[in-house]
C-alpha cells in the first residue's frame, strides 16, 4: 500500500520511530517502568536494594504485597467466574429485544470457550492489583484456524482422492507404500496404499483476547485517557522466522537489527534465568511494534487512525500500514482509577510503605530475640579457653584463674513493643486495602470481645473495598472489552453458527445483532460471603413462593409470570452455593410454555361453571319427573271417566234389553269390566315404568355431571400445581445445596 502524496513512507517511518522513542522515554523517565519493576520486586520479596539489611543481621522480608493480593484474588475471581455469564448484552432499540439473550450467549461463548477466559480474567486481575492497570488486547486474528492433525493409514487412491477433494482439508504429509491384496479374480496382487497426515480448516480467522505484559504497552506521554491517546503500540519480540511467516519480505526482515536481550527491568524480573544466544539467524529476536497512531495521511487536515507495523529500533523498518476503520484493540482494567489520569493506583502502591516498615520491624524483632538468647558476656580475670565463650557447646566447661568471673551483659527485650508496632501497621494496611482478620475468614470473636452484630458490620465494611475494586474493573474495564467483542463478532462472523449453552445446542447469528448494544458485566456482587448470599437468596425465594401462592388464587396468569423470577433466584442461589452448572438442578423456563399455560387458563375460564351445570341438570330431572307424574294422573282420570260413562250407558239400555239378553249383557259387562281393569292396570304400570325410567335417566345425568365437574376441578388443580409447585426446591436438596 502506498501513502498519499502528502505523506511519504519515509516520513511515516520517521514519525513512528520518534513516537516509539518518546513513548519509551516517557515510560522510563515518567516512573512507570520503575514502578512496575519495584512492584514485582516487592511481590517476590526482592527488597535488598530498597531496605538493605545490616551485615550479619536478619534478612527477613515482610511479604505484605503478596499476602494482600493473595487474599484478594480468590474474592475477585469468585465474582467474575461464579455464573459463567460475565457479559450481558442490553438492548437499546425495540428490535434488539429478540437478540439480546442470543448476543449474551455468543459473547460469553467466545470469551470463555473460544478463548482461555479463566486465564484472561486471572492474568488481568493480577496485573491490575500489582501494577494498577492490566492491558487487554481484543482483536480479529486474520489467520486460518485449523483443527488437530489426524492420521489415516493404508488409504486407497479413491479414498485419498476423496480426502484431497475436501476444500477444508490440507495434507501435511503423505507416504506411499505397497500392500498385498486380491484382484477381481481372487489372485494375489500388490496395490498402492497411502499413509496421510492432514488437518481441516475450521475458520478463516478468529477473535483473540489476550492480556499483554504492562511493559509491552507503549502510550503517548500526554495521554489522560486510554481511548483518546494519540499513540499506542504493542511492543513484542519476534523471531525473524515469525515475521517471514507473517508474510514480510525476507530481505527486509534480515536487515532489521537484533533486539537487546532484556529491554526492560520488568522483563528481566519475570525471567529467572537467561537463555543462550540464537545459533541461527532465523531464530534471532527483533523488536516488533504494532502501532496505532493518529496521523493526517491524506492531507485533508483531519487525523485518521493508522495501524502500522514497525520493526527494529532507531534504524528500524516500516513493514506495513493501513488506515484503520475500527477501534484500536487495547483496553485497560483499572484497580483504583484516578480522575484525569489514565494510570491507576494499585494494591502495591498501598502496601509498599507498610512492607518497608514491617520488614524493618521484623528484622529488629528477630535481631533483638537473637541477642537476648545469645547475650554478650563480661569477663573479669583470665579465661584459659575463651573460645567456648564465643562459640559455646553443650556440656562445655570454661576454665579460668582464681577470681575470674563471667557475667552476661543485660539486653533489653523490645519484642512486645515491636509486635504492637507491627499490629499498628497491619491496621494501616487493613484501612487501605480492606484485607483484615474478617475478610481473611478468621473469627474475630475468638480474638476480640465483640458482639456478633458488631462482627458482621465489621466484616461487611471490610468487604466493601474489594467490591469497589471489582466494580471499578467491571464498569471501567471489562464492559469496554465486552463492547469491543460484540462489535468484532458483528463485523467478522460470516453467518449462523451453533454453540453449546448449558449443554444444549443454540444457534446464533451475529449478523442480526446491533453492534451498538450496551454490554454490562455480571459481577454477582453481594454484601457478604457465599453463605450470607445463599441465606438472603433463600429468604427471597420463600417470599416469592408465598407471593405466587397468594396472587395465583385471584390471578393465575400472574402466578405463571412469577416463574422466571423464581428461576432467576434459584440460579443465583446455586451460584452462591458454588455450583458452576445451575441448569443441572433447575429446569429452564421457556417463555413459550408460560404463554401456553396462560392459554389453557383462558380456555378453562371460558367454560361454564361445573357446579352451575350440575344444578341445572338436577332442576331438569325434577321437572321431567313431575311432568311424567302429571301425565300419568291425567291418563288415569281419563280411563275412570270412560268406565263411568260405559256404566251409565249400560244402565240406560238395561231396562229395554234386560229380558232378551240378560245373560249376554251380563257376560259383556263382565268382559268389559275385565278389559277396563286390565287397561287401567296397564296404564298405571306404563306410567310407573315411565316415571322410573325418567328418574333413573335423571339420576344418571346428575351423576355424570358430578363426575365431570370433579374431573375438571382435579385437572385444573393439577395443572396449576404442576406449573407452580415444580419450581419449589425440594427440602432435602435445598439443605444439601446450601
């Protein structure tokens, strides 16, 4: 690439050389390099050049910097790693609501799985506590990503051709040999076979997150904010072979001067031993700078961000450059930010003075103890074997002339006063850092006469400073890393991909995400220890369940809306208990299932009340029985009327035909009476049978309605109980978890 006419490559090369030299000078003369070197010395206990020991006296060193950081690291690491969901994407537009959860899953997968998330957090937290700022570099590495190499033995030519036809496969090694075989006729023949070693390309590039050593980061001396610095660079040592592998010309790389063995004091402090010089030119180390500088490259009067790769020192070489349309890859994780300065204070800054004083006091205490146990002696007269006085032995005898006396010179013991001074410095350290007996999980009630309430208040106060440090790191550091990670994913991920979230496959597509979504950090901060957090969450869970039971009686759909809140409490309860996989203990709540439950409740609400249906069936049965009874009574009255009419007619005709047909009339009368009696009895039996059938049918309908009513009530009760009671923790499991 060529620069615009307004700026030549030689001019850019000169600017980069000057900026690098100025940044190195500021780093050294401004005290940053000295501060980092001193911090490492104090952490490792190399203090002789700061507090020189007296000759032939105690050389003990107080390790307050290392002790304090050693107690803070577990607390901070628990905050970052408790949930496994460090980054949360928050929607800024209504259309982001559908993708915020998906983006959160993608961010955490890239950070924790695709990169070494735990090591990144650990290294950054350690650098921040020791040096004040950790430098995290987040960038798209434009290099193919390959899977592990695989070996295939005795492949045929067809199988080899099939493997070679795979565009993602790259053959690393191939060996041809002959093996015995059989032809189509069953005759023995020798065939060619191939042993192949290959690898498959998984992606054309990847998002890389790394924590770079503080001494490898150069910045403009006038910068008050990391984001607005005019010059930033990552200073690395690479072999000439590495640079050629990156695509640079061999002749240019061979002309770059070799770097010094140790360019910084911190680099020397990190390495416990040195290696031999390179025996081959390709393995020689050279200084390589990846620079991000604001320069007006096109002459329009507006500075653009330029990414330039420069190698060597004052006589170095510009290897490549481009106008950088994105952000630079650097973010700092601060420990104790200072307004209007990009450098932050560290735990080392708080503990250096304490460690100096306690080192001197401990040496004096031990020297005084040694002197008290081995005092000087005063001899009056002549001693024949004085060497026993200078180097006494057990059972030894000192011989002297008559009148010779040996007496010990008194040495005042100051150990009690020295221990009081050391205890005072411990109090100073506790006020500065928050690390004291309470925060170190000691029992203050065993050391002091104080109430449990006072003990708890002191414990909570001691944890406030570590939590403030964690909040500073989250809001002013890790949130920026998360936003940069989101923008890189939306810019470089080619399409949808499937990732594992809580052991389940989830499809994400960063192309749909809004790169300007806010990214916050889930610190999981509580006001106390894990036990106290779990206890508070348990109380919240009980109140949520009680509230759900109350509101479910009047508004069942509101009870279903409470399920996600209960699930969140259960998840945080598991995390506070130290469980890394809460999904193994509480099932996920699918919003679609909640909506389905609401639909079932609505359908049940539209159906008639079973009690009312039962009452209506009873009333219908009673009316039918009454109607049947009235109809039977009416039919009986009609038969009686017919019989009376027939008797009257017989009586009127009896006088006329009495003599001619007395016998016949009598027979007919008797037959008629018999038929009437049969008819009356038949009508009565039919009426009674109809009434009984109506009563039985009515009773069966009432019984069916009662059974249906009871079944509907039982189904509704079981459905509501299944949705609400399934989220209640089992008493035994909850006790074990807690």
